[in-house]
C-alpha cells in the first residue's frame, strides 16, 4: 500500500472515479494544465483530456452554476473552488439550485455535484485563504457537508461524495494537505457519509472535532492526560451534515462530558447545533456544561492566527472547565 | 409621473442609424490599439503624447523605477520569510503609474493587488508599503490580509483578495459622488481574470445606467494564474465588453506609459464632466510569477517570458526620454541604484520594528464591540496565561 498525503489521496479518488464513470468531470480555475494550485488535479488533463478536465474562466458563480446544469443533464461534476473563501459569489447557485433543485422540481431533477476546495487556517493565509465557513452550508437544507482529516478518509469520502445523488460540499483542511502521510489502499473503497470515527479512546470527556483540529485536540488530550490524568475520547465527525449523533451519544453515555472544537466561528458554528441537540435530547447524560472552543467571532487575521484559532491552551482550558465543574 | 411611450418601444422598429454609427465608432476604439511610442521609444502617435514638462516626464520614469525596485525587495523579503506573500509587479509598471498619475488627490482609487506604482504615485511611501508587507506595529491595515495595500489618507481603498469584488464598489462610490455633487472621479483597477466575475458585469451595467463618473482600468496581463486570456473570454478584446453596457471601451498599449496616461486622463476628464464611465483595457504582460506561491513553469514557457521582456515598459520609456533629451541612460541607471540603496536602508529600519499586538484582531470588527467579543477576549487572555503556565509556545 502506498504511503501518501491528502493531496495524493484526493488525486487517487478523482482518477479512480473518472476511470470508473465517464460522466465524472472536473472543472475550476487552474485545474487543468496546472493541475490546481495545490496539485490535487495534477495529471488528470493528460489522462482524461480537456473535455473532462476543464480550466474555467474566473468566476465561482459560473463554475458552480454551470456544474449544476451539467449535473442536472447527466454528468457528475466535481467543481473545484480554488480556496473555499472565494465561494460566496456562488451562493445563490448553491442554495437555490444545488441544494434545492430536487425539492423545487418535486424530484424530477437531481444535482449529483461535488463542490470541493481547500479550507481552514494554519498556513498564514490571511482572511481570504483561511476560512472555515462550513456552517453556511450545514445551515442550508439539501446539502451534505464533509471534511476529512486524513488521507485515508479523504479518498474514501470523496469517492462516496461523487457517487451520492445530491450535492456535497467537500472541504479539505489545507494545513493537512502535505503534513500527514499514511497508507492508503489503491483499491476501490468508500466511506459512508454521516459516519464519524473515534480517533482516541477515553473515559472522562468526549471531545468532538474535525479537520485539522483533530491534531490539535490530540496534543491537548495528551497534555491533559500527562498533567492531570484525564482520559479524553476524541471523535472526528468527518461528515458535518448529517453529523454522527449516534457515535457522539454513545461516547457521552460513557463520559458524560462534552467539549466541541472547531475552526469555524463560534457564533452559530456547528458546535452550537451539536450542543443544542445534546441539551434537547440527552441532558440526562451530561455531568456538566458543554464547552465550545472555536475561532473568535472576528474575520480571520493574517497575524497571530495560532492565537485566534483553537490551540492547545484554549482546548486545555475547556477541558479544565468541564472536568473541574 | 408616468410617461406615455417614453419608456418603451412601441411600435417595434429597427434602431435608428445614428446608433449603429455611434457603435461602429465605439467598436473601432474597443478593438483598436492606442500607443504613443513603440518598443524602441519612437513616437508613433503625436496625439497621444501628454502635455507634460520634462520634469514631469522624468518624474513618471522615477515612479516606475521605484515600483520596480520595491517589487524586487518584496520578492527578496518574501524569500527570507519576512513577507507572507507577494504578487510581482514586474512588467506592469507603466499601467499602474500611467493610471494613477492623471488622478487628483481627492479622486478615489479602488486598486487590485498588483499596483505598487499607483500607490507610490498617490503618495504612499516605501516605508509604509514595507510596514504593511511585514505587518509591523506601523502596518496601516493592522495585519488584516496579505499582498494588499490601501490607506484612506491617499484615497486608496484596500484591495480585495477576492478578485474583482471592488468593481461595483467603485461604481457605487462614483454614483455617490455624483449624487452629492462632488467633482470626484473614481478609478478601479483589476485584471483580465476579474472580467469574468459577476461583479465586473454588474459594476459596468450600473455605471452605464447611472452614468457613473468612474474609470475602469483592466490590466490585461494575459494570464490569470495559469489561465490565458483566450480561456477567459471568446471576445476579441476586453474593452469591447463595455459596449454591451452602453459604456465606451478603449484598448491601449499598457506598456506604453504615455499612452496609458493620455487615455486614462481623457477618461477621467470625461467622467469629471459627468459624461459617463469608460473602460480602458491596458494590454501588458505579467513578467513574474503570479505570486510568490506560484511556479509558472507548470503552465507557460520561459521563451514566452523572454520575448515579453523585450517589450517591458521601463526600457522603452527610457529610450523615449533619451531621444527627447530628458534623461540619459546613465542618469536613468543611477536613479535605479539610488532607489535601491534608499530602499535597502528603509528595509533595515522596518526589520527592526516590533510586530502587531497579540489581540489586534479583536479591533475594528465593530465600532462598539458586542458582548460576544468582550467575552471572547476574556477567554483569549486567560488562554494566554494558561499557555504560559503550561510552558507551551502557541505561535511557533
Ligand atoms: C474570487 C476569487 N477567485 C479566485 C481567486 C484566486 N486567484 C487569485 S488571483 C487569480 C487570478 C487573477 O487573474 P487576473 O484578474 O487576470 O489578475 P492578475 O493576477 O493577472 O493580475 C485567482 C484565480 C481569488 N483571489 N478570488
Ligand atoms: Mg491577469
């Protein structure tokens, strides 16, 4: 099995799906002859040609709108947004057409589309190359929202996303693109949407997170274990809508304590939904308050980003608050 | 008041011949090519030579030199890890300088991220630009984003990183100036790639409808990262796009600083007379990488760049100045060396400055911070203390 990084795993997924299904096409800015600014689509144009690997004019509204039309007609497009921060021009298309076409045509038309792109911070990218804006999409009925944290999941989840008959927003934490390597099978495997995974088992507190925060959470958990003897269970949700509530609830049955860590803004971030759901339905499981560690409610800064995003100290503080409550 | 037959076409009929005539004239400009001097600095169109004194002509050259020297330093500093990202300007100095020079101080500029020459012309110093690029304590934009510049002091609105989203803002500011009875003209600069965005189309459409006093300068540097202009549009020029919005478009040699100056200054005058907007397409070439994060060898040949180097704007203008007896080759080179050592000194000074405070990002989100941010700031301060107690370095 080859040891690959997330960029290579995503490339494998695209290549395999394009070989398997001639309806799969890739489009976006610089995805063709350049292979994408992060090289996720490297080599695809050589194998599949310009009709299936399409360098587009510079407009996210155009890329997404055209991809929706392609999907409705019978292709299975994968539209790249060069940085997810640039997706806002496409919002009308995403909400009104990608998400709602099935409903507004009473099921006559479907939009089997993947909109994928790099997200999140940690590379000193400033306010337009760092955002974690998943909440906008989670909030919109009709969309799946996915964010892998490691190469193995990236491949399996992207393949599944391409096969799903609804629109999927597929967010790739770019700080992990080349920093994590692991064995990824060359065979055809998929990971179902809506299923999280336990990254680290523990008994005292459940820490729910996703994307690059998985690695920061692991560091904080190790520190908490070493200094205080607390045993932290970490869950990587992987899919943010629908999120794996069964996995979270079964962990809470064991720990009774919940900390949610995400890079998205705190106000109405995904943590708010998870926390509210648990409060509504499983208050009996909780031994103390739910704590959220999120990016502060300001635009993403170019300077001091590591202080702005959840970091080990901030997560440690939240763990203290729930453990010592 | 409702008008009868004023707002609609009844009965339907062909457009009057004068419209076709007017549009064929506009078409010639939009598909034409204005240039004052050729690649060897020889005058080819007297009518495009601006009426400037020798001192002003030399000053224009100096601005271009300053832009080029600073560009080189920003590249160097990025390689040293002192600057997060830089978008090289090399080759596009004539468009930036030629656009900003005819503007008045109270005119507004909505630039893109590749216009060092324009900032310098409008009074921004090398020190300020370096403070910005290195996010020192004096960074006027307080660490908000990389590769962009702006300062209300010079009526330069900070460029957006999302390509082209300043275009409707420029239109709106111009309409506001008109409503308020100011004689301000607004200038927006952006690339060929930006012309594909909805913002471009809606910005020009509003400008046409409301006769906004705005000048759009589209820098066609022939690339949008790896995408050549032929993939950006099937139209034969970018200038021609304006015509669909009832706005004149003019295609000009963007490496000819005199032609850019003349055409932009005519467009500004037209806007100042409240006769409407203009789109100027400046044809140029991006000699450098897209940004310091880009490797152009993945998508374009080195030979192409070598050929383009021959047409670069400084050499051409230097030849013109020499032929006019304004500046000798030696004086020109001296100027470059002078600015290089001046900037070196500034760099040394700026490198000594402290960075921005840790809590800077809590500023300027709202005029009056809501309780949410106040609570978050408390958490922030506590987390810094915890990091200290735990002995962990958060920012490595
Ligand atoms: C809305 C948006 N989409 C994508 C990007 C990524 N990007 C940055 S610059 C660029 C190309 C811009 O080309 P052009 O407008 O011609 O300007 P140039 O860089 O050539 O000066 C792209 C695609 C962006 N900044 N904004
Ligand atoms: Mg360009």
